[in-house]
C-alpha cells in the first residue's frame, strides 16, 4: 500500500529528478528536504510535512547581477614600458596596446560593450529593480 510520503517523493522525483532533492534527519530533531534547483531547504517536524513543504515550493527566478557601467570619461590612457595602457578609476585594466590609438579604441569599445550589456540587462531583468531579492527573485 503506497503512502502519502511515497506519493510526495514521486512528485519530487518528477519535478526535480532523483538527484534534484535530498532528505535527512536534522540533528536537533525533525526532517530536512533540500532542493538542488535553488538550494532551498524545508525543515519540519515530520517526514510528511517536510516533503509537503518541498512539493509546494515554487523556485524563485534566477537573475544575473546588474552589470557595471564603464565610462570613457573615467579612463586614462597612459604610456607604459613597451606600449600604452589604460587605468579606469585608479585601477589598471591590464591592457598593453602598441599605440595610443589602439588603447583609446579599446576604451571606446569597452564603453559600447558596457552600455549594450546594461541595456540588455534592463530589457531582460529590469523588472527586479522595484522587487526584493530573496522574496521575488534571487541573484545567480
């Protein structure tokens, strides 16, 4: 005769696969079910309650962090031994270009890439700006 516990375990296997969740007895008593999809844990006093918490769980959407902006106005092209380098906000960008023009082209390209990445993030994940991390979404 199959029990509710067996049915809930089968449901978790169907949702997350047999390796997508695990269960163990807590050292302080009760039971813990961990879901690998978002590393959430569901602790309850009985096996059936812990499994039910995991079955009812709705994983939060996973969002990458907002990219940082790179502005050409904060970059300084400077002479280095063997070529030209770039410092951005007081930090070395680890670039060694053969000419000053190539170093400035890198700065301009990096600014364009940065703006594009920020626009893409706003298009895809801008909805998170007025939401709360851990409640409405979670970062990668």
